[in-house]
C-alpha cells in the first residue's frame, strides 16, 4: 500500500496495481506522519493547547482503527481454539476432495460436516482441540460462533463446544437431598 498526501486529503493506493483504496480528510490540526522506515503511520495533532489536543485525539480514534484494521497496515494473526468437552466428542479432518472441511462427532445421531472459509486455516492439536488462524478478526469470530452453535455447552454438565476466549458456562446445581 502506498500513502500520498495532498493539501487536505490523504490517499491510500494499492501497491500492486496503483488503485485507490480510500481517501481520508483529517481535521485542520491533525495529519498523518510516516516513520523513516515507512512501515508505520501515525496520526499527529499539531496544537499547543492541551484541552483541544486531548478532545481531538479521542475523535481521531475511529480513523486510526479504520486505517489499521481495514487497510491492513498492521497484519496480525488471530489465533482462537475450540475445545470439545464431553465423553466421546471427537473431531476429524475430512479426507475428501475438499481440504477445508471438518467432521465433528458430538453426541448427535449423525456426524456434522463443517466447511471452512478460504481465509481461515486450522490445525487439529488433539482429538478434542482445534486451533483456527486468520488475519480477519470478524470472519474468524463469526465462524467460531457458528461452529459453537452446533452444540452449545450444557448447563448441567458443561458438555459441548467451548471457544477459548469466551467465559465458561456456569453450571447449575444438581438435586439436593433433604
């Protein structure tokens, strides 16, 4: 990606085909500043008054998040895991023509096949643990929620599919002898 600045607008171009990705118009007192190595980009506020500077920086948070997330200035590999909790719960890699397919055995009367999107890669660590890798945080999160919705954790014994970064299910108390 190539960054060019005009009088009031900043333009971001694709490096391969020189196609315009987006144009951002910053406020008067703010500007983009390149690092010497040209690998990082900062938003700098040129004002001496501390109160105005602080107020402007909070408003520019959205723009900086947009630049880093959507324009992929900073690629970060997102890693999430799914654990299969329950007796006999297993996961297998499909041996068919489709390489990106997982088969779950999760206590239902049939096996569940799930095809994985192109931007997500996976690795089966154990027979009941899968690690997923992606650069797209939203795609990975929505896909993992879809997979976990196949078998939600049971509220009595905790059996089901658990995502690594989500809180564990609070188990209900069993029958109490009186």
